[in-house]
C-alpha cells in the first residue's frame, strides 16, 4: 500500500522576505554626510557576508544620530533584515515599521512591507500579514518574487479565515505565472473546495487502499475521516484526512494528538 505525503504548508521553502538590499540615495535632499553614507554601504557589505551583528553595530549610530535623514528608511530596513536573520522578529518588525514610516523611496517602502508581512506570517499574525501582502501585490512587476508574494498572500488570507480572497490569489499565480516553480502548489491550494482545515493522514495512488485506510483510521477515534482525490504532478492521488477545523490554530492544536496515531500527519491546505 503506497503512501505519499501531500504538503503545501512547507512550500515555497523560504518565506517571502524581500532580502535583496540595494541602497538608493536621493540626490539633492540627503541629510547624511559622507561618513554616514559610507556606513550604510559598509553595513550592506557586512549583511552580504552574513555578519549581521556587525552590520547592526554599524547602523546603530547612523539611526541614533540621523533619525530625520531622508535615507534613514534604508538604514531601518537593512537593520530589520539583520535582526530577522538573528531571530529577533519583534526588533525586525519595529525596524520595518520605522522604515515604512520614514522612507521617501517607494522601492524601500515596498520591500519593507513585504519583509514586515513575512515577519508577521512567521509569528502567526495572519490578518496583519495578509493585509500587507495584499497591499503590495499591485505594486509588483509581473516577475518573481511576485509569485511567491501572492502565494503567501493567499496562505495568510486563508489562515485569517478569508477563504474566497485566498483562492483568488492562487488562481492569479496560475494565470500570471503558469511556469512558476510554485504553480503546482498554487493549483492544489486553488483546488481546495472547503472553508476549513483538515489533517492529512496519508495519500494513496489506489482508491481501494485509501478506502481501507479510511476504515482503519475510523477505528482510532478520529473525527470526520474521509478521502478525496487531489492532483499531484500530473496524476491524481487519494488523500485520507481527518477533522474540520474552522481556524488554523485549531488544526495546530489537534495535530500533536493525531500524530500519535499517524506520525506523518500534516495540516492541509
């Protein structure tokens, strides 16, 4: 009895953080001196070398002493990226919010909003992440990483309980980025017909094997055990799942108990 794990929760592998750093100085209206401008450039170099703490130390005096400079949004953005890399989501979020509030450069604002959305997603602030992703999508060109941003917009919307809006974003990926590496995941997400989360117990090529699995799991005191067919790489597999959870948090809370029965269980969609 062959079983395959269908998972859309771990793709794309990296949360959509806009980590490309390009410093854009606004000629004619800067308040930073040459030394501070050089500090920004050096901090970017340290970031590129993954020396995040050193980059923060380089940025701190610039932010402290030149908080009203027109380029200061870029310093906040870069420090936010460093803090995010160092596992400080609260500090990173604060810096991204300051960057959005203080920057006059639209590119920096968009990158900061994407990064703030990613931090919010990672900390399970689904509504905040969804609102930020939705806000920036119209401001992105039709090229990557717009496909990833739309994917995370849809995922955050779904986890915030905004199911119909979420489906629209997955459909837009298929329309605008049919050859994207995440198109197959978007197709599975768009094809989910329910307004609830479930926990997948296994997936099978053969419907008979799936039916036998359903009967076996029903003897283990699991609720709403059912099977559905789902597309997977040009073929159809039968997913066996349990539960009907109106919120993502409810599904997370149930997952530990269900993994005592099915160790490879995962939340879908």
